[in-house]
């Protein structure tokens, strides 16, 4: 029999695990990387202390937005296989506990962005938090307009990193935003295609063209993906990066685009799954290429 004393550390460990799951670590880490990428691309010399700060700021504010999303969708998450074991639907954490954790993360991330960097980066961070948690989240049950709205906070991280480093907007952070903005559509629609059955249980309407998994939807995905090809060359034209990374970005864009053509020829879950994995690979490869070839 396990004593009460032995149960205490087990209970603490389970709570810590639940809070960790609430953060959606992989998504928050991807945002943190994108923010650090934007910052690193903007500066002449890397300040590792600042890199840690911008990464933590992006990670925490994304975690806070993810918590708002899960609080608002607590009952809906119970209906889907992919989300029914999350901390809130299972009762491992209460809404009050999640809310307090969200507020703490929001305060810390706001302090980092506003105080350690500048008010422009801080305002962008708050805007992304509000758009994701309070606009994108409820729109998921309205229609594919949610993907358009969600693409904005999803594309802000590299812009926030650049603005945090330079304290100004311009074409450079604009093109970083554009690349990640257009990437969002094939990325999210590929996920929505694969998870369509689960999404329908919760009433999510994220696929375009009335939610049909067909040629028209694949064509719509292609139309957004095609923008990634010329966008990948623009950082070179703006003297942000060299020609080598431009060619890598264009090549990755063409390969990603080719997946949409395959989906158009075979509009199946398997083809959509391949495209989903392709979307996860595209962004870090392009960003790392830019960093390695920055001028």
C-alpha cells in the first residue's frame, strides 16, 4: 500500500505534467524558434541573452493563448479523440488553475516583450494573443474564415523577433510575416483534411468550399501555396540573405507546391497527410537556410 506521504510527490508530478501539456509544448516551441529566427536575422551580432529572452517571450505568450483556446473549447475537446485526454476535459486541471497559469504566463511574456525589448514588439505579442485566443478560437465553428484570422497570429512570431531587435517595421519584417502567413493555409487545411472526422464531432468548419475534401479544396490550397515560391526570393532582393538561401527557399516552395498538385490529382487523406508533414518540414528548413546565409 502506498502511504499518503508517497502519494504527495506523485500528485505533484502529475500536476506538473498536466501544466506542461496545457502549454502545447511543440507548438509553443515552434513559435519561440520563429521569434528567435526573426531576431537573429535582424542583428549583426548574436546576443544570446536576448535570444533566450525573445524565445521565452514567444513561448510564454503562445502558451497563454493555447490555454485560452483550451478553456473555451473544454467541452468540445471532450468530443474529439485527439483532444479528449487533455488536462481540462479529463479534470486533471480545473478552469481556475488554467486561468491563473495563463495570467502568469501573459504577465511574464508581456514584461519580456515590453521591458526587455520595446512596446512595438509587446503590442504585436498582445495582438497575437487576443486574435488567437478570442477571435480565431470561436470562429473555428463558423467557417474557414477562422484560418484566415488565425494566420495572422501564426505569422507574427518572426515579425515580432525582427521588431524586437530593430524597434521598427518595414519590408524586411513584412516579408518574414508574408512567408509564414501564406504557409499557414496549406498547413492548417492539410491538418483539417486529415482530422476532418474529429473536427466534425466538435462542429469545427475549417476546410474551404463548404468543407468538402475534393479537387476544389486542393486547388484552393494550391493557390495560397504558390505565393511561397516568389516570397522565398524576396529576402535576397532586400539584401537580408544571400542567393544560396534564396534558391533553397524557392526550391522548398516548389516542392511544397508539388504536393498540392499531387493532392489535386489524388484528393485523399493519405495525400493530405503527406502534405501536412511537408508543411512541418518546409518552414524550419527555409528559416535555417536564411539564418546560415544572412548578409
